[in-house]
């Protein structure tokens, strides 16, 4: 399998995770803007299979953000997450 096939296979898996977790819709429903960044966006998802988002949430109440974080923490398939202020 060549590197392009590996990247395509990893991208398909990543998009399935995004679909199954409904993460984009969850944040958008809260009023946030969510942008896909990193290797998945550029099509280079190879060795380090991670999904990176930048989430912008001006005007969202702190309690709303906490509820979204709680949901993210409960997801068993999540291996790591980082929240930055």
C-alpha cells in the first residue's frame, strides 16, 4: 500500500469518527464556529492519526462550554483532548 492509499484510508476512518460523534453539530448548536485544521484538513493524515479542530465560541456562556466538554470527556473513543482558553 502506498502513502496515498494509507492517507485516504486514514481520512475515511477520521471522517467516520467525526460523523459518529456528531462533534461539529454539537458545537455549532451551541453557537460556536468549529474549523477542521491539521493533517486531516490537508489530506496528510498518515502516521499520527489525530483530528484537530479550532473551536471559536465568543458570546457562549461558560456553562454551555462546560456541558460540551463533559460530553467530549464521556466519549469512550476519545484518546486525548486539549482545551485552550
